[in-house]
């Protein structure tokens, strides 16, 4: 759940829009994330079979709606992988100490980095879920560690020199009449999406009726905390007008390391953790939708090859 949903790049996207994004995180959490978690935990406990969201839709609304839901869920992720992979390539430049050198505009580097990350995730998961899950576990750790470092630096900045971006009641209250603010709210809600992913592997999880809801109730607070506290930390460390929408959280980590002095080594280490986290996220979003296509193949709505199990 953590590796599938949590991505620190969203803290940069939100922080670049200013302090009002903190309110949007809270609103999206209350109005989307919590209802989503309750719905998924209920359905996963009641119908824990393989296929998850496809099976639930098919059971409730019929086979046509089930196929459309499953097909859309599978195919839209094909367009999501480039987003994750590009983010991995951008942050990968910080691992090798070339974050501000313009390497991210070198398409030879971008293609090699993205394809390497993609095929690493694919090959590990082809071996099987028993092996692939370790990539996802490492990815969750790789996502959370730099997030915790970011929050620590942000707290230190707020207590010592004051936040780089003024955060008052006036700046935190969002303007719901502003179209760009509403678009930001939609993006923030999207950042919370993905709790349904684990349920598509219901037949491969021990005691899914208990395990799936429990995993949601444990993971959700960790995810919401890091999104809200991470965005506030980026704003505390970097003026919102200077935040890069993709790598802004590493701008913030770099600023925090400079504040404390002698901690420049944290930036490439945090970047390496983030790259592992993103590859783990790619693995999760390869594994889950593949199960949806597999169950659609078993039902013969996809060619039979989709429902064939490798020996």
C-alpha cells in the first residue's frame, strides 16, 4: 500500500502551488482517502478473490461493466509507467552528484535510465510474487526514509530560522473559486489513489479477509502524514515560488543539509533510496494490473494467453 500510493514528488507539486495545498491534502484525505479506504477494506473483506476491483464491478453491475472497469484499470497504467520512470531518471541524477548539471535534458541518459528501471522491475516480478514482493518492500522503505529525513529537516528549519514560505491562516485557506486551485485538488486526490491495488491479488494473500483491511488501516495514516508533513517541510525549507515540481523535495533536502552543515552526503543517499522506492512502485503497478488482465483472461474476455500460468 505504501509503495503503491506514496510518492514524494507529489509534495513538490503541492508545495509549488503554495501553502493552501496543505488544506487540500487534509480535505482530499477526509473526502476521498478515508472513504476509499473504508470501501476497499469492506469489499476486500467480503469478496477477497483474485481480480479485486474487476471482480467487484462484475459481481455488482454485470459482465460488461466488469470488463470495461478491468480493461481501463489495466490499460491506463501503461500510460502511468512513463510518469514514474521519468521521475526516477530525474532523481537518479542526484545519486551520481549531477542533479543541477542539465543531465535530465539528455535523452540518451533518460532512455537508458528509464528502460533499466522498467526491466529490473519486470524481471524481478516475472520470477514470481514471492520474489517480487521484496522489491516492493524495499521500495516502501526507500520511499519512507527520505520522506522522514525531509520532515526532520523541515521541522529544524521551522524551529530555528523560520519557514522559507510564510504559512499563515490566510495563505493556508484555499480559494475554491480559483480553477487552478481546484485542478490542484484533483491532483492531490489522485496522489491518494491506489488502495484498491493490493486487493487484486486476493488469492495470493494469506487470510485476505483479515490481512487486506488491516493493511489499509495500518498504511493509510503513514501515507497521509508524510504527504501533509512533507509538503509543509518543503515549504519550510524552500520558497514556494522556487520549488521545482518534480525534484522540489530534493531541493528541500539539500537546503536542510546546508542548514545543518556537513550533511551534503545525505542528498545522494536519499536520492538512492528514492530511486529504489520508485522502482518498487513500478513493480507494484506492474504486478497488480497484470492480475486484473489475468482474471479477465480466465473469464475469456481477453485472449486465453492472458489467463495462462507459467509453469
